[in-house]
């Protein structure tokens, strides 16, 4: 029987991968992770949780645990979910007796996972990127010189963090002095400064097999809605990026469409699974399933002519309980039904939703008050005008 071993440190990414698995199979899943993923032991998505500490290189323990699972489940497959997991599995892959889903070589991973190295690679291969300067410590940054090079606003961010941690759009010297120079809590040591592209965000998710695009999805987020769209320029940039790097595995690329020209600029990449993974699953492209299929092929380049694509459809990030339109999906037996049930009926998912309720309630109350105030102000303006 199939058995999937999901290795990962990021709870959000690991959960998304588990939900992707449950959409196409009833196979059991074991999670190998640290304290952040330990709560998944309460989830029906996970039959077992094996705790490790990624920063202490427990290679022998992980090799033993994985090979024991494989011995009991000959059809088991390893799925590294995030960058710490990919680095770990890369070190031990030669000692594992079972397939691993496609992952990049360590040097390629490091190149794509660091914003400055990614910028250098793209510049070297004539891929559109914003003008960027390496800063290092914030003590090295001269505001006036940076404005001359990049203009205002410009973006300041760590090259080696994820999830928008430390990202600041600097719009004035006052903002810079308050948020960066005079902020003792802003202590990042590998900063880059980047020209701000006035425009809108657009992302591309992909699976590449030895440099060839195998599947991709292009998405734009608007509030709780993720819409899949077409953009031939971004697709071409991603194709060239994969070919030039020989990329093998999964990647999520952040990009911007410049308002004045319509030109697409690559901003950064995440060479791993991503937290919004289930949006493409909802709309018909399951990157987890596709990566598992690729791991089963002896010749992983075979059959790749036209990549699978997702360029239409809409998914929602809001929890299904808050969307009555999604409730009917609970009784469906297709991919959307299984995905809805995994987010609503699972003990872990319900607990997570309950814990987040105070924050969600605060957001809704804030929006309600803002709309109410705006309506009263508009009514007052109209009243004054007709007096």
C-alpha cells in the first residue's frame, strides 16, 4: 500500500502538502518534523509524527526511521516539503531505499533560496529583475546614496528570510529613520535594497524536471480570492529560469507587473512547496500528485512535451466554515469535496480555526466599523450638499 513520508519544518507548508495528498489518495502519511509540526499528531491527515531537530543534523536517526517505514511499506515515497527538509534529504538520499520526489541540487537550492543570489543569477541570464543593491548590515546603508541609485520608494529586505519577514517599503527618510535606523528590533544582517516596481503582484508555481517545465500555474491574489490567469511573459521567464539553472523540483516565484509598461519583473523565488498550494488543487492542478508521479518515472524527462498548465479558475483562502457557498462541497466525492472535508472536519484543522477566531473576528469587526464610518461620512456629505 502507498505510504507517504512528508519531511518538513514549516507547519503551513506541511499541512498544505498533506491536504494535497488526501485529495487524490487514502494512503497513510508520516510526518518527520520538529516542534512546529508536532500538533499534526492530532490530525487525521497524519498517521504518525516523528520529531527531529533540523538544526542538529540528525541524519542517522532520519535514515533509520525512513528505511524502517519503507521496509513495512515497500511503496513508500519521501516528500521533502520545505528548504530545511530538502537540505536534509539531499544529504541522506544515497542511503535511502525508496523514491524521493524531485528536489534541486544543494547548490541550486542555495542559489534560488537567497534573494541576492537569485538576483545575481537572473541578471547574469538576462531575466527581468529590479535594480538591486547588496547592503548587508543596516549600518552600511546610506539613505541618500540609495535614493540616487534606486529612487523612492525602494524596498529593503533580508536576502535569507521568507514569509515577508523584515520586508519594508521605504517611502521617505522619516520612514527609514523610524522603521530601520532607529529601530533596535530590526537586526537583519544580510539586507538587500531593491527598486520598487509600481504595479501589481503576480506569482507562478512550477514543477520542473531537470530544467524542463513540467507543470505551472499563474496566480494573482485579491483579498481572500486567488485567481489563476494567463501571462505569457511570466511563463517564458520561468521557462528560461528553469532551463538556465537546470532546476529539478518545485518552485514558487514572486513577480510584479509594472503599471506603466506592463513588463514583468522577477522578485524572488521559493524553491519548495508553498502555503497557497491548495488553491491550485481546488482548480484542478495538484502539484503534490504531479511530483509523486515524477518520482515514479525511471526516465523523468520522458513524456514532457507540453507542460500542464493552470491559467483559469478561482479559489478562496477564507476558511470553508466562513463561506456558506463551500458547504455543499462537504458531501461531494471529488477533489474539492475531499479538500473541503480536510479543512473542516479534521480535528487539527478545527483546532487551528478555533484558535484563529479572535484574530478573524477582529478583522471583520474592523472592516465593519470602517465601512460603517464611511457610509455615515458619505451620508453626512450628501445631507450637507442638499441643505
